[in-house]
C-alpha cells in the first residue's frame, strides 16, 4: 500500500512537470519569434512616449529597426512579450505582426522611398544646462523627461575638463555663448534672477581662469566644436544656435559692451569676425546696440510675426530615404507641415547659412529656415529655431508645457528624432 501511495504522486508530478516544460518551451519559442511594430502615423496614441519605448528597447540590448517613411517612421523589434508590455504600460500603440507580414512590409518599402535603418545601441545623452534655475524651461529637457529617456547634465566646468567624451549626444540649453546674458539687460537688469545669473557666471569664469564671462564662453564653445569634430552629435534650439556661431566668429575680438563685461566693445568688432571658425552661418552682422533684444541678423521672424500663430507653419523637406538616410531620420513625422513657434532665435536667415548645411524645414516662400543639419569632421550638428513647439510665444516666467497634453506633437517629434539618430548603424550614414 505504501508503495502504491508513493508511486502515484510521482507519476502525476512527472506528467505535470513534462506538461509544464512543454508549455514553457512553447511559450519560449513563441516569445522569441514575436515581431512588434510601433506605428508612428496618425494611429499612434502617444508619439513622444514611443521614442522612449524604442530607446528602452535599445537599453535592453534589443535591436530596433527604424522604418523610415513607413507609417510615419515606425519602429520594429523582435523579442519576448516584455517588448509589448513595456509599450502598453507607457500608453504606446503597438502591433504584433507575423513573419509573413514583416516580409511584406520590407518588400513594400523596397519599391518606394523608404528604407530600414538598424538602431543598435542606446546613445549616452547629456544636456548642457546651467546649475541655477532660470525663469524659463527647455523643450529638450521636457521632451526627454516625458519620453523617459535618461540623460545627465553638465556645465562649463565639466566641458572644459573633458567630460563630454563620455557622451554620444549633447543638447545645448538655451544658452547665450556671447557672454551678454541673453541680452536681457534692457528688460530684466533689476530682476533678482538676472543679478544672480551675472554673479554666478562671473564667479565661474574666474574659477576657470578667465577675466570675462565672454572669454569663458568662447573657450567652452571651442571645446564643444572639438567634441563635434571628433564624432559627437550636437543639438540646439533658440539662442544656443546663433550665439554659438557668433562666439566662434568673435574669438579674437570683444563684442560685449560695458554693462556685460566692464569695458566697451572693440572698435571695428564686426570687421574682426572670423567666419572660417563658424560651423553653420557666415557673413552675418552682429547687433551692436546692447539695449536691443537681438544678437545678429541670423535670426529672422518677419513671416511668423506677420501671419500670427494661426497661420504660422513650416514645411519639412522630403529626402531620398535610401541615399540620404540621415536627413530622412531627422524629419520623420506623421505630418509634413509643422506649426511654427517663436523664440529669441525663431528661424535662420537662409542667405547666411553655409552652403554645406542641409535645410530640413523652411517656411514656404520665405527666407526663414526653421530646421537645419550639418557635418563637422566626424560629427554632426542639428539646429531647430524657436523655444517651445507647443507654446507659440513662451515668455520669461511662463509655466512649463505639460507634454501629456501634447502626446502627438509634430514639433516635439523633431527633437526626439535627434535622440535616436546616434543609435543608427554607422554604415547607414551616407551624408
């Protein structure tokens, strides 16, 4: 009796274990065979979070295929159901497709202006941002935070100490690299935040061995240029775009008046600008009146101001996905026309853009370029004019934009295209 009582449970356990093993093997085989598509067309519930999901896949060691020009720049990945779960948890639309469907998609793409770019490794992301809290927000910081893309912050000391080499991609916060404190003197010279900023910047300049903030910023600008030329990816918006080139051009002259650095601007400063040192713009003229809220004639917003927010749009150019994958990546969107938005630097005057720079977006029929991209040595830079894609005229002190209300923002998509760009397999880059 004891023998029978001990044998029966073992038989049942053996059968149960075998069944469990079979189910696990079946599930494992199924999980590894699944292919997931994250659409980026109008069917996507949350375009911005979708970039974060794709970034997370890369962090898990999963290759992601960026299907350029297919369904708004869809993402495709293969793996276990944790891929699907991550998307669903984040509110991102995702589709399970068969191998036959995948084959048909790739065959369809092959005959059209589409291509498959392999993303292999999540880039290390950094934001160049001041340590103090300034009374305005940064669209890129908002985008990365909402999409849940991890990043680190650094400032002048880290840049000069060589810490940039740890990062693949760098965004420049809305910085004034000319040392003129954003040219806010006329409007905010008596504001506490302005005074604190000037004290902090002067202290940091002296700690780094510079007599003036402008000289400190020029040194930082040159370090950033070296970072890009050695293979870094630089992204900037608003005043960090034109002031960067102005600082590079002014490396051997003083363009700051006494309220900014204690002594007058150099006589003939305009003639001393060196456009061979700039990366995106040339032949521009600086604004010499320190009471004017403008740096140079690079910035142009006549069209935007004339038509107003209801009719201010810029178009994205269409590129050959197979032969020009880089600009194609940077312009992936579910729309081809994007709402305009103002900033201290709203758009770039086309006639002052260097010939090698690729124009990605422009207000039709105008001289206003909104979005551009260029190469420098082994690296690249991308500039987007304006301050906040979902706040037409963001003023000092305005609250930050709540991106949960703008999940499908075409303007913010342009920012996040740049985040994934460094992950692309190098042999795919043909610009």
